[in-house]
C-alpha cells in the first residue's frame, strides 16, 4: 500500500508517473497538511521512497464526490417537489480530510447515514401526475413568459371543458291551455309572467296582440286570477297548492281601464266624484289612482259571507290604500265605525267561478280576497258578492290599482312603446277606412277615378252582382241543392279563430267572461235551435247578448244575414269583416275575437 492509504496500482499509473516528472522541487511531505500527515503516519507504515502528489489525489477524489453528490441532490429535489430542506444546506463537511480543510475547494455533501441516500444504480419510480406537477414547479423563473393567446379557453374558470358548467337555478313550470293540453316550460327564477306569455306565443305561433295572460287557477277552491305582467312565475307557484295550475288564455280587459276608465269606475262608486257633484275627466280619474300621495276611495254595498256559515250579510264597504273596510253603523265613514276586513299588500283578489249555488250566494257576481300565505284553507278567504257585473269589475280593478299603482301603468306602456318603435321601420299598412277608398273604372284602356257618387254606387252594386253570379255558378256545378252546398263558402268559417262550433250558451258566456268583458268581444257558434243557423255572441257594456244569423235563399244562392235579409253575405267571413268596420244593427263593432289556443 502507498502513502495515505492509496493502493499500489494507483501510484504506478501512467498518468501519475507523467505528473511526477513535472512536479515541484518540494518534497511530498511538504505538500501534505501536518494534521493529515500525523494521522496517516500513525495508521500506516512509512514509505519514504514513494513520492505521491496528494493534492492532485484529493482534488480528483473530491471531483468524483461532487458528481455523485450533485446527482443525489437533483434526485432529492425531485422527490421533495422542488423544495430542498434547510438541513441539507447546513450540513456540509469536507470529504476524506477529517478535521482539516482544503483551502481551494468547499464541497457540499449529503450525510452518509441519511435514510434518503440513494445509490447511483438504484431505479426510481415516479408517477406521471407527480412528474407533471414537479416539472411545473421546477420550471426556471428566468425563462421569458410566453403570452397565452386564448386565456378564456385555457383558464379553468372560463373554459367549458376544464371547468364544470355553472348553470343557473332552473325551475319547471307546466302551463295548460283551454283545451286541456299542457306544455312544460323550464325557466329561471327571475322570469316574469310577461316573459312566459311571450315565449308561449312564439312557440304556439299565435298573434302577439299583447292580450295574452297567465292565469292562476285553483280548481278545488273555484278561484282564478290573471297574473300581473311583472309578477315572478316561480314565486307565485311556490304559494300554490299541488292541485293548482297555470292557464294560458286571452284577457282583453287586463288594461282596458286605461283606455276607457269611465266604463270601469262609475261616478256613484268613486267617493271624491260623488262629493264633487260633477263629472271628472278621464285623465284626472286615473291620476288619482296612480298618484301615491292622493287618497282615492271606492264605496258601495257588498254582500259578505259570514265565516263558517252559508249566510251573507250586506255591508257598506270602503276600499282605500290601507285596505278594505266595512262600516258597523250604516254608511258612516268615521274611524270608530270602520273595521278592517282585509289588507292589500299580502292579499290578491280572485274571481269565483263555481257559481252561486255552491256558496249560496245572493247574486252571480262573486269575488274573494285570498291571502298569499293561505294555500287551500277556505276559512281564510274573504267571500264577497256585488249587485251587478259593473260593480264587481269596479271593485276588482280598484283593488289592483291601489295595490300595484304606477307599476300597472308601466306594464301597460311597455307593449305600446315597442309597437311605436317597430312602426317606424315597418312597411306602411293600407287603411281600410272609407276615406281612403275611391271608386275606379277599368272598363277602358286606362283606369279613371269615379267622382260622381251615384255612378260609384252603381259600379259597386254591379261588381257585387258579378261576384255573386260567379260564386253561384261554382255552387251549381258542385251541388244540386243550394241549401246544402259543399262549396268552400259553407265551411271556410270553421278555420277562423272566432268560430267555436257546437258549444252551449252557457259555455259561450263563460268564455266571454274569462277573456274579459270588454266592448266588441265576440264569437260565432252553431245554433242549438236551428241546425242551419248560427249565433253571434257579443259583449257590450259588460253585458252579453246573442244575435242569430239566419240563412236566406235568393236566385238559388244561399246567403247569411243578421237583419232578416236587409244585408246579405255569401259566407260568415264576409259577415264578420263587414261588422268589424260597420256597426249596422249591432250595439257596437266587432273588435276582439274570443279565441282558444292549443299549446
């Protein structure tokens, strides 16, 4: 063995011999630190003849240790997720030199007794997910950051792939039509009744005339009311019982009181109109209801059902912003004689549709006030009954106005503003008024305007007779019997929305009442007494009237007339179109067809 514990083959190496020839003139003992020399002389035998370059030997050994140590540090860094413990940095000592230090190098090393020490030939198993995470953590910070061109796709918050889809809270609501068909609608919690109606109109391909409404129907209680356009459908559904449902139908009277307020508020029922002893303009009448600073008051007699009994009591009632009151002493309005029957904030007003026999009501014009918290308890209902339809409509309309106020007027203005905005960009519609129509003569090469009224009237009669003869020839070719022609004119009315076939008189009354008893609301049905005739059901001044349409024959041609043959029409469509422009023998023009849509 050589000096300092080196083997003999190391000393005889060719590289070592070449270096020894170019070494310094100093003795080898002078190159060794004194402390290390003493420790070596004590442990090993002396070989004074062997010259060893201990400095080069130590440097070579330290280089080998550095390479092994750097490999171990990189492995430990990966195993510790890129974090090196402070103890590994603080525990440093020179290799193979004991207590002495070599001034040229300070080499860190891992402790030999560490349990995490790995041999260079030992395999390591690193999971793929862990490697990816460690690789991201070990990415050098000195590299320039590359901007992401699609941050909305790569970020978990904005990507539909990397993050789960955050859908808003959805609710299921089922809406029924008049024919019993239902449609399921999925909607958010903030969807209003107007939004639902617009959606159903679009899906059902109906005419959007801003007269559609969503009706809250309670079959067990026999109650129903039209939801206001601003009410939240999901919130209303939460207060309904399991047997209740929503209906989708027309309601022409929803905002009719803004157009004709005097028809809805008789002067003898409005307190300040009665006290002033004078007629009040329509604008001022509505302003008093919409202005929160004013105090309008509806007064009159109502029948009130006693709780727990079938008997009714006639009381003098007062409707104010604070609630509905009744007087305990005649018609006195003194505060000590007024008792609160119901408030307006936490209640809604409903129409009773079960008839007068069920509740033993004195008249057919029933309505009730139902608290929002009560679902199906009849004891909490305030059953009321009016003398006539006009009084009932006045009480119910005033209840809505005093409860919602200016919000109702805003709901009424929204479709009006949208209609006026669209009319600017829409094509002009031809007017059908008499002033816009002129008589023309096309008998010559060029047309001319007929200025003479007598000539214009004769030209119109001649044109009408020509059209009737042409239709008569078609009927003669198609059928030998003029009273039962299978032509298109005898069945074309069945495709119209205002024709309802063989329905009873009571059913026609019910449909008119449900869709709002406004002037001009009408429908046509088959006559129950005469199978060849038809009946026109018309509403005027909140009263329902019936007019029989009789067939008449002239020159083998069948016509229809409302005035015993004075005005004849070849089919019902021409008859309805005529009375939509002219009142004739009717109390008012035909304005609103009573329709029943199928969802």
